[in-house]
DNA sequence: CTAAATTGTGTAAAATTTACACATTACGAA
DNA sequence: TTCGTAATGTGTAAATTTTACACAATTTAG
């Protein structure tokens, strides 16, 4: 109560051994990563889910996740899941949020770190041999196992916001894409309609699209030009966001 | 390799007991929370640091943190630190990022969840009896213990961005404040100069400020009007952010 | 009473965003 | 081969938002 500064000071100092024993004691919890993997197909935003591996949640879908091993980096654990499930290596992935409510998991205390990933569905379609995996349209995702619905929704919100300030969306497309496809991606993610001319104007003005001199193939109408995204130029010029607006 | 769907399916099903044993096995790590507590004083953005409690880092400052107990929610753990160190209860706090590199902490595997908090320094100044705690100007924060420098920088970046889309800044001020003080907060956080008339115009246009009919006291010049922020109105009208811009 | 400091206010120019229409190209069917 | 269909590609005018900028009013201190 009436502790002096000196006493407080003393109280807050710990030897390395004390800390170490605290770290290695029962003060530990299971840690998992859960991946919300988005894809884009048939002009719909989709998310990759797996049938829950717990009997109790047998009829529910869940996110792809796994426990983090004691000698595994968090990011590595997330990448590992992605590699394991989709066969994909160099994919876009970002940590979104950590969910740590005491009773969030029925098997005991499990804190989970949610990651968001955006991949090109075409690239790995063949890898999904496992019929327990399925691409769901985001609008129809309900009743996920555990607290995965909440996690999914947080990640979807995150995506909707993030895609507006960072060119994430391109990860859902092949490296060559038409402006219409790009617009479809944005419309699907944000669930809005955009004006075609203004959309094109905006992207051309940003000056990150490179006309590669090719055109769409096998479309039943005038083919659109194909572009690629110049990430280097983007990195150099990217906006230092500034403006109060809420 | 040539596993059938059926086989994959089987492989991915686990009984509750198996899961439970995985959760309770050695697959566990220590988990901590670290709080980056911002304050605003003398027109400077400051952060609350403590002398490292580890001998090895004796001459370094570090963030306020603690291990999360097995039966403690993450958010609760973070609030607890804040309560313990500042005596403050209802403060603004948000989770920012989780840092989980294997070797980030010298005492063993400790994954840490970083939280950002914004408080009014005046409100609790008296609580800092502990002379191991100190408010540092953000610009002069260097060489924090462990990976705390990295965590601090991530949180500072987060703040600079977040403050532009959400009225966080107000948490640094008393409930009654002048527009000049508000502008000072924004200038300090963003480290830029703003045009006074445009700043006022912008905030008045947002229509969240309520003139409470009082004025500044004891200023050696014409006193400014005092306002409060109407959070309810904000919640109702807040912007659903929409616009591609990067 | 005067000087110093800071508040409070409006407008014109510039930049950005929005709304909107028509000619062009390729395919497929008759 | 021609025509209908479906989508691409393009510019401009109006509206809105953002920026730059100056002077009178109020209070305190001396």
C-alpha cells in the first residue's frame, strides 16, 4: 500500500532464473494457427474450409489450423498449413488477430493466431484431392465449428478494409489479368458495384499496371487487354496514408 | 502420395481424446502480453516504459508485460497490466499483433501478444510511485530490451494509421478539450503540421464535437472554447470506409 | 492602455470524384 | 457473309472535396 519507490523497484526485479522458471512452469498454453484462405472463382469470393476433425462438430466446417510446435515460428506454422493443404509456396499471407478466450476451444486452453491468405484457385485446384476440403462462397459461410465463425468474420472484415489500401486483390488472380477480372475481384470482395470507366481511370492513374501486349483468349466477345502488376513500382511509390477521416 | 480421398479423410479425423492429449502435451508455450501505453503531455506523444527486470537488459527499457495465466483471457491479462501499472480502469485498448519468433525471448519460448493503449496522463500521474516507470517521448525510444523495439515500432505505426480512421486520439485528452489541444494530439501522433482552419472545418463537418459552453482557464491569451466528443453519434454515423487508394 | 499571443472565421482556386454514352471488336448464329 | 450480341475502350462536364491563405476579436501581462 504505502510502498516506497525503492520497494516497488525491488519488487519488479527478477533474476533470469526466476523468469525462466516462470516461462517453463505450468504457465503455458497450447497455441494454434488458423488460416482463412480466400480464393476467387466464378466471380465469387470463396474461402477454403475443412470438415471439422472433432466428432462433436462433425457436421460443421472449420478453418484450416494446427497446433504450433514449441520450436516453430508462428509464421512458419501458418505457411506450413498452407503448403500442406494447397501445395502452394509463395503465397500472400498476413497475421490478422489472436483469439485467446479461455473457453474458446472444447479440448482445453488453446490460443489461436488467425492468418489471412489470398491465393489463385486455378493454381492449385488439382491439389485438393481431399474431399474433406471445400471452397465455400463467403456469403454462405455459417455455423463454423468452435469460434471459427467469429474468426472468419474478423478476417473477412479485415480483408475488405485492407484491400482498399493495399493491392492484395491481385493475389487472387493469375499474374496476367484483364481489367474486368480485376474489377470483378474488387466487386466480389467489397460486395459493391463499381463504375467501369472510373475503375479503369483510377488504376491507370496509379500507374502500377503494365500492358503486356496480350489479350484474353476464348471469350465470346471482344477480348480485353491483359496486364501485369508492377510490384516494384508499387513499393517505391506506395502511398504514405495521411488524412483524418472517420 | 497416391492417397485416395477416403484415406485422406480418415487421416484428418481425430477423436476428442487425441486432440485433448495434443493440447495438453508438450505442445505448449509460454504466452505473454505486452502493452504499449501512449500518453500525451507537453504537446508530445509519450510511451510508458519500465526498466527491464532482467539483469542482462538492466540498462534497457522495456514495455509493460506479463505472462498470461492458463485461466486468464488475453484481453483480461492486458487490462490487468494497465490497471496494475496506472491504476486506470476504463481505458482504450486494442490488440495489435502477435510476435512469435522462436528465439525472441532469452528465457525460452515466449509468444507475446502486443496491445496498444491510449490514456490521459493527467488522470493517473500520481499513481506512478514506482520510479522504474517512465514516460518517454516516442522519438527518443531506442534500444528497448528483447524485441520490444520492434514491437513498439509496429504499435506506433499502427497508431499513426489507426488514428486517421478512428477517433482514438481523444483518449489522450481530458473529456473536455479545446480544438487546439485536439490538433496538437494529431500533430504529435502523425508528426506533421496541420492547417488550423482546415482542421477545425474538418472536425466541425464531421459533427461529433459538442460545444459545452465552457472555455479554457488560465491561459495567457484568448481562451478557446471547450468541446466534448459525442461517441454515440459517432457510432451511429461512422464511416463505412470505401475507396480504393494505394 | 498597450503589446503579445492565440482564437475564430470565409472564400477562391485546385484537385479529385462522380456520373454518364457511344464507337469498336470478336464471336456465333442464321 | 452478315447481323445480333456482348463486352471492351475511351472523355468530358458537373459536383464535391481539399487546399491555401489573412484579418478582426479576445484575453492576459506588464
